[in-house]
């Protein structure tokens, strides 16, 4: 049994997290966290998450995240047994956001310290599996979703902004400076303080389907159409500026789409294979030339109950 939670996550190598002084990796290079995994335990016919969150690095190290909750708690702070508490990793693999065992939301720099968000960041004792977390590619910003989406600075824990109600969060822009949202009235782009920057219905060809990612310029949209084409358009005017075909693995599921360069998007694609419960392939796609290459490929630990992979 696997429940997938793919949100943005991060890290480097250490026997126990929290020891200061570990050098940080350059984004998307060297060592960093590929994904976090919660172990599956079986009692009779029941399968449930157990142990610690495990951070698996690009170098194959497995690091125990000992101060993070694994079991989601209900409003009485009792484990629900069937779901994990949320966790997120930044695209550069250097920041991890999670519920600390003290009940507060936390952001850890891999190999470094921990910043706790304010105690009132969420309503008291929320049902934790109803909370979601999303980090920007560089880990500088954290979106926390519950009844509304709040944006936090991960260096200080300070809340930067609160997005309007009834806006569906789609992700940070490539540089983390803007936030893309959608609703029945189309797309809206906000800055980190939740100030509206621009809005539009989007191109007619892409408004109703696909995954969307916002460029670092805060206005250019990349949309995946039917797992076969990347469409680039202006979020405000809806003008389509380019289309490039893309070939992805048969039977794969595109878990994430992110802008990672001026003309580059990155896609994380998972597959369930006969001998491998879950394989992740990370593709880089040039939106100008249509060229696609594999940046990374790895298999999720076989005893995984659920996992969360880095974005970007």
C-alpha cells in the first residue's frame, strides 16, 4: 500500500540531523535529499506508517529525521493510524518542512538548524492530514495550507502573507517571489505578501486541463497537455508563445512540473513496475528546442508506506 505525497523537500549527509557545520550543496548538484520515506509496518492485515521519516540523499545515505512526526494527529492529538503528518522538501534539497514532535511546524536546513513557525501558524490542534506544505525551489519560502494558504519566510519563521480564501494554490514561481493560484475565475498571481500582481483566464487551449508552473518572471506559464506537449503562454493575456512535444514513460504519472531555468522545465514522473514498487525519473525539457533529457532516476525504498520527493 502506498499513498503518495509529492511536495517540495531537501538535505545532505549526516548520521543524525541537527549537527551544525555541514556544508550545503549547490542547488541540483552534489548531495541533497531526493525524497523522504515513511516505513510501512504490518500488524495482522493492517498496514500503517511507523518509525521516523527517512531522508534519502543523492549519494544513497539514509538519514533519520528524528524530531519529525510521522503519524498524523487528530484534533485530540491522537495518532489517526492511517495517514502521515505532512512533510515537504525544497527543490534544491536543502530545506525540509514538517510537524515537529512538539506540535509546531518546523523548517530544517539539512545538516543545520531548525526554525519553528509561530505557535499560532495553524488553529490549535488541527487534524494534521488536512494540512499541506510546499516549499519554493530554493527553500526560502514555505506555503502552509489549511483553511487558507499562508506564506512564511523559512529563515525567520515570519508570516509574509495570507492568500485570499477560495484560491487554489498551484505553486511558487521559479524564483519563489510569486505564487500561482487558480479558481473558477482563472489564474491569479500574488507576491509573497499576498498582493495581487496579475490575473487572467489563461489560454483557451490550456485553461481546463494539465499541470501548470509559473516562470521566475511571474507571468509566463508552462502547462503539460495530456502528457504529450508543453505549452508556454502568458498567464494574463492567454497568448500562447510556444508548444513543444514531450515523450514521457508509458504508464507514468507526472507528479510535479517546475520551471528550473529561463527556458527549462523539470518534471518528476513516477512509475509502478513489476520488480520495483515505485521508480522516479526526473526529466529536464527545453521549452524552446523541445529537447528532453534525464537528470535523475531512482527507486523508492521497497518498505515505503508513503513518500515525498523534492521538486525542481
